[in-house]
């Protein structure tokens, strides 16, 4: 059994620290060799993001929607997710992320916008049908030197949450 | 294995339709004899809700925090949860619902406030550490004649969500 | 012309720092002798807050609804306003604060919940018909030694905002 | 005295009904010959929206920031504003709409997302420093045959709100 994981990064600049936070979170969530990871850096797809139709974008949208877990990560712009990430999500039809487990991640300059992942990004993902089984994760960009410690704590809470929800699923639903 | 379930109703009037929606949801979530249910109708505890300390309230708070699943249900007042429910939740310390799986339910007169459970009640529960693995459930009060159909659909989506999250927990976390 | 101003404080403890922040804001908004101020400390009315009917509460609700400006101030509980303040606001019918200019104020321990006044308290007041012509004001409680400086800046921004909106009203609407 | 008004439309399709709702609102807010109106249909600027730097976009951003009143109008995508509108707003620095009076407008298929303008678009504009002196306006797209009646009611409420706020500005601030 391999878990299909995607990371979607909504930073207009490629290869950002936000991307690093998201992939580090995945590494702390699952043991090596138990998952396949695809990283979608939307910075590489800005010129296509409003194209319609677009094979390139459709393939990305489909890959994300078929994932078991997706980390959606963004820098904080105006206290919330970027227009770039929203434009990607706008391409889905209603309920387009049904059944996908999602973790919202925002990075920011200081604590001022800490509430963003939980009050802005999580409800957006839930509106699309995604399942967000925990707090949004807010990462203060100046703490890159503590990234492992901070991300490990968030991952640990998420893994604990997965187990709590799994208890409700019962053995019969584990197929 | 018995699932410990609580229903907390934030309607200032006792024995409300909101309570009925919440308990019906529980009946559709779990098979008979697989769960213990305690219903806390906050209407019965209004005179104690601001008392400090209060053995009565502490016992209720503790029971809820020790539940595996809690349905928090309210009529919609001013587009969001009631002050009565908030006053109950205010009694918890930070992270006081850590590890509790929660389903937010709001009832309303029409569709106008449909977003309330997802944008207002869910973030409040998540702030307290609860896990909300799905959409908030909004129930239009005039549809009591279709309660079983509507609640069954919501319960079905939640059960599907539980299974999706359980897949991420893996067999080893099912202890 | 005298401006009718109310301060409503949703702290369950009376005579709080939050009350002090709110009244200081009023002092910075208006020149002495240009306004009448009534302070409603909801801590003094907790035993009546769920009573129905209640002459005491009705009189308070009416006074607030007839004010020109109301500062609604609360400590931050669970990232948002308190149940006590919400219970007071729940007593209004739909649109019960129509035409009242309102300033949302939350105090908190650190910057973590800075977004609370704008994303939680302001929309609640707007739902009741109040006019919130500016940012919610978030005050970090440890900065009481800088209260005058911080409050003066917020008051200055609000006064500037009043003038900007007044420009749109035009001279004919100043009756 | 001429009021400088802008309409910014975040629909990826040009010349939308949403644009019509927004311009109709402006017509109901101000008497003919008392205002200058510029309509910015972001559909016409999609290819530039992520370009950096961009003279075209900078000019648009500047025009909006120098307006006395701006109507920001969008169809509802995923219960909130579009990525296209957000991408336009993301181009501003912090506080980039300081002192601009703004009216948030969302159009939608039914009442389900009625809360969107007040809980999502208004806080975004306020974060940028804009002044939102009233409810967000939500327009159900199927009611285009009643557009004048519905928009007139919204405009009337806004004009009443302007007057209420102007009263607080006092005569001395009307310069």
C-alpha cells in the first residue's frame, strides 16, 4: 500500500521556502517508501492558470483530486492564500476535491496572520469537498532554522488526529 | 469497543428541533449498540453557564472532552452559533477539545446562512483542538419532514470521510 | 450637537483592562464635551443575560441600538469574541443594530489572534446591521504601558475614515 | 466636486452580469454628473495579472487606490471571491487601499453563499486598508429581472450609512 501524496504550492516565486515547509511536513507525516510524492509548484504554471481549456492544468488538477493527501501551501498575502492558489482551485467544479484529505499551510512574516490557515484556507478546501482533519499550519518564515522541530510537532498532531478519526471508521471501513 | 458520543445543543430553548437533528445524525452515523450517547441540552444549564467554579458545568465539560465524537448543534443566531454554546466552550482552557472528533451543525430558517457551520462553528472547534473531518452540516428547519433523507446523506459523507482519513492512519495506528 | 456613544464590554470579569482600552479609544475619538458616554460592563449583567423577558436587558439593548457610535470590546476567547458578548447581541432581532456605527475591539495575550476583530467580530456586527467603517482593533494586553500611543493611532485612523466616508455623503446628507 | 469611482470586476469572462450589477449599483449611489466612473474588467487583463513589473497593471492598481469609492464585484467561486480578483489585489503592498471606501459585491446562483461578501471579501478589503461601511452585497444571478429594485435597496442602505458615518466626522472634517 502506497499513499499518494501531492504538495501544491501557491507562491508566485518558484522553489520557495513555503515549498520546503510543505515537503518537510510530508516527510514527517509518513515513513520513507510508504508514499509517492508529486510537488506542483504553481509558479511554473502561471501562464496557463487562466487558460481554458488546458491539458497541462487539467492533468495537474486531476492528479491532485486523485491523491490520498494533499498539502496546500502558500505564503500569506493580505492575510490569506494567494490569488495564484485560488486560481488553481477555481478550475475545479463544485466538490472537486471530494474525499481528498488536505492540510492547509500558510507561511508568514510574523504571528499577525496566524489564524489564516484555519479561518481562510481550510474553509476553502472544505467547500471543495476536501477533508481537513486538524488545524491549519502557520509557519513564521523567520523560523526556518527550527523547521524540523516545528514541522515535526505539526505532523505529530496530524498523525494523532488520523488515528482518532480512524477509531470512528472502525475495522470494517479499513478496506 | 463502544464509541463514546456526545451531543451538545446550544439552543436556549430545551428539546428543540436542533437537538432532534443532532441525535438523528448520530443514529445515522453508527449502528445501534456500538455507541453510548449523552445529550447535553444547554438550555437546562443556562443559570450555571457563567458560574465559576461549577461542579455541574465541569462535569459536562469533562464528559464532552473525553468523548470520541461530539456533535455540536445550534440554531443560527446572527449568522453563527449562539452565545449559549460559545459560553459553554469558553469554559475550556486552550486546546481543551484536543483529539475530539467534532461535527458542527447549525439549523436555520433558509439557505442564507448556509456557510455558518463551515466558516464560523468549525474554526471555533478547531481552535479548541477538535478534529472536524468534513463539512459543517446546515439544516433548514422547514425541512423537518425530510430529516431522515437529509441527515442520512450527511452521515454517509462523514462515514466516507472517516474511512478516507483512516487509510492515512494505517493499520499500525489503530491501537 | 452631542454624539451618543456606548461602550459594551464582554469580559465576564468586571472593570477589566479591555474596558479601559475601549473607553480610552472613545476619549481619543472625540473632543471632551462633544459626546455622552455610557459604559455597559456585561460582567454586571451575567445573571440576566439569558432571562426573557428582562426589563434590565431590554433597556441596555435599546440604549446601544440608539447610539451613534458603539465600541464593542472583548477579551479574545478561543480566537474570537466571548459567549457573554454574543449572548447580549443574540437578544437583538434581525438588523437590530441598523445604522449604528460600531468599532470592534479585541484584546489578547499576543499577536496570534490579531485577525479576530476583523474576521469574527466585525462580520457579526455587520450581520446585525451595524456599520463598521474600518479595521477591527486588536490590543495586546501586555502593552498597557503604551495604551495611549496605540489607541491614539487607531483613533486617528478611524477619524480619517469617518472623513473619507463623509465625503461620499456630500453636504446634503449632513442634516 | 466630482466623486472618483471605480468598478473592479473579477470575472474571468468579460462583460458579465456581475459587471452590470456593479455599474448599476454605482448609478443608484450617486446622481448623474456627480461622479467619474472607470470600469476595470479584469477579464481583459488576465495575461498580465502575474506579470511583474507591468506598467499596465500598475496603472490600474494606482487608479483604484486613488478612487474615492470602489465597487469590487465577482462571481462566487468556491463560496468566495475569484482567484483573478485576489491576484489583482495581491499586487498591492500592505495597506495599499488605505482610505478607499469599498463595497464588496458577489453574485451567485442561489442563496447558499450569501455570507460570502461579508465574511470573505469584506475582510480582504479591510486588510488592505479599505473602509467598508456596510454589508457586502450578494446578488442572486437569476434575479437580473429585478436588478433595479434590489440594487436600489442596497444603494439606499449604503447612502444612509454614509450619512450616519458623516455625522461622526462632524462639520470640521468635511474639508
